[in-house]
């Protein structure tokens, strides 16, 4: 048994990938040693390359923290830093990729532009109009009414409603997730998908290859295809050092017939519904849309399907002719599903968060698993708190990644000094990504408060205006606060020098983690 496990580990594609990456680094080292007599010329070339790259980085439109991290790497390691940046940090995309992205963006824009109605938010004030218009103009994601929403304060609460909606599917089911792991959650979903596929329902699945690297075999798409389920893998993990490794599909979408959709922080794995325990109790959140707003999420999925499959879809053929009766319950309330691409140079997820923080008048309540924030987010939170806004953050107490957790805590002190209140979820790991602002605005989705979500991943969320769900998000925060430990200035002031030094270094390289 032990031998079988050992062989399984050794020949798992993850181990093979790591081995091949290490081999590439070793070959690079051998090449340098082989031509050691020309080292001075090689070193001079590397220094020149590093200087040029630093100048390029300074003049790019990237986040300042991202710039500092790469400049530090390049200056500390002039021999390898410049080459490493060219391979992994330049943000270059091939012309083919850029064309695919532009076509995807254009098709989505042409389909959804007709639904624009940001101006109808005048009753909520100019701030509401401007926030909504940004998403319409930049992300091409319109505002909708006639959409019933339901907030789920735990992933556990999503499980059965999702199964019920999947069973009601008549035309199509679209799933897009970062992680899929066999177990109670996914196996229950898969059983329904198989039944629906046999009944003639168009069933499609997209999952990220890195997210599911440890959980699914390489041939899993073929296994699903044999069951009648169309499947695509986002950005196959190829063991070659490349910037493409950074761009992952972190979205979480479950769509039924174009009128019903789920999103949030949860993936298709058992820890998200507390069927297995890894880091204590798993606190996640999600949202259900039934009505017009779900159509926008359908288009998001179809555009990603075009991107990964290379085909062309007639989006309008999937537009629902009739909305479910629940949709009428959302009349007069406003929802705006949105997506964020790392390839268009516009940090939509970050800007949504910045707008919510900057426009807050009374309170901002935020749940996030990671607090690896840009200077812009840091400044916005501090300014809001110092202006008298009740700013509260909730993070995990039990980490899923210890280094990332140290980095999260490294951001506490300046926020606390500005008046931000911070709570850690003591029962376990907090994975929710939600905002509640002034009883008027909110958002639920997949976007973490970290650099990867803000700048490197494909993400999604739902912006809410005047919707009762905002009050549910607020209620969830305040109730969860009762089982949290509040972090005071005294607790945050760690005087242990090695830890302080470690956190200082982590903050420099945070954008690269």
C-alpha cells in the first residue's frame, strides 16, 4: 500500500511538472558554468538588461507595489532577475491571445450593450450612477432589475438549493470553477449533470488546470465527454517557465437556462460545505440570482467558452424567453454581475472595491480570506476610517497558507492606527469575499483582497444597489463578528524582531506571491 502511494506521488503530474521546471533551472545554471570564461561579458549583458527593464517597469501602468517587487528582484539578482522578469513578469501576451481576448470582449460588448441602464439609478444618487456606469463602460456588464437575489452565509447553505436548480434545468447547464474535487459536493452535481446530458440538456464545464491540478487526472475532460458533458480546461499547466502560469480562471459560476445563476467564494469541493475539515470550520458565502441579471453571467461563461475552445457562439440563442416567477420579486432592486480579465490592463475588481470604500458615508464591512492589499486599497481604507466611516475587516484566524497569513497580519498595524477595526474568525478559515456599505451597496463574488485576484486572475462578482441582500450581508458580518477575536493595536504590535523582519520582506514581495 505504501509503495503504491509512493509511486502515485512520484508519477503524479504535479511531481512531473515540478521536476521539469527544476530541470530547466538546472540547465540554465549548467549553461552559465559551461561558458564561465565569458562570464564578465554575460554579467555585463545582464546588468544592461536589468537597467533597461527597470526603466520599462517604472514607466508601465502597473500597480506601484508590483513595480517595487520586480525592481527589487532584478536589482538583488542581476544575473537572473532580468531574465526571470522577461519570462514570468512582463505581462506579455501573444498576438494570438490578444486577438482572442479582443474578439471575446467585442462579442460580449455587442451582446450586452443594449441592456445598459445605469442612468436609472439617479434616485440613489450620482455615486450609484457612476459606480454602475464604470462597470457598463469598462467591463461591458450592464445593470439589471427584475432579479431575485438570495444570499448564502455558508457554502453549506448553497449545496441543496444548487442541486434543486440543476434538477430543474431544461435547456442548458454551464459550470465554471477554479477547483473541482471528487466528493459529496461534486459527485452529487455530476450525477445530475449526467442525467441532464442524457435527457438532451446542453451541459458544459470549465475548470482551471492549476486549481484542480491535485484533484483531477489529466484526462478528466475525456471522462466527462464520455458522459455527454462538454468540458474545457483553462490554461493547461505546461512545465515551461512563462507569464501564462500567472493567469488563472478563479471565477465561480453555475448557470441554469440563462435565468438562474450562482456565484460566490465556494468551489466544487467538500471543504467548502464542511464535509471535510482542513482548517477548522470553513466560512464561505454565495449568492443566487433568478431573473434578468443571470443572463449577463451566461454571456460571461459563453465568452470564456469561446476563449478556451476557439469556437464561436451565438449568444442570443441562449437568451431566456421567459423569466421565472421569482424574478418579479426583484423589481425595483438592482444587480450588476461583473467580470474581470487580467489581460485588458484594467483592474475591474480592485476598482469596484475602491469605489465602494471611497463612496461610503456610514460604514464598510468587508470579509476577505487574504489581506494582501495594494497601496490604493490601503489608502482608501485608512482615509475612510479617518473620515469617520465605520470600517471593519474580517479575516481568518486559522490560515490555509501560513506565509500568506503572516502577510495578511503584516497589513494590520497601519490600518488599526487609522481607526479600522479588524476581526479574525476564530472557528476556522474565512473564505468569503463580500462587502456591505451604508445599507445601500454591496458585492459578493470571487475577488480576494490580494494581488492575484486584482491583477492576475479572471474573476467575477455581483454588485448590488438598493437590494435587500445588502442587509443580509451586513447581518452576516455582525453575527459572525460574535465568534471573532477583535485585533487591537496592542495585539498587532509584535515586538519579536525576526517576525517583524520576515513580514517586512514579505510585504516587498507580496505582489509576486
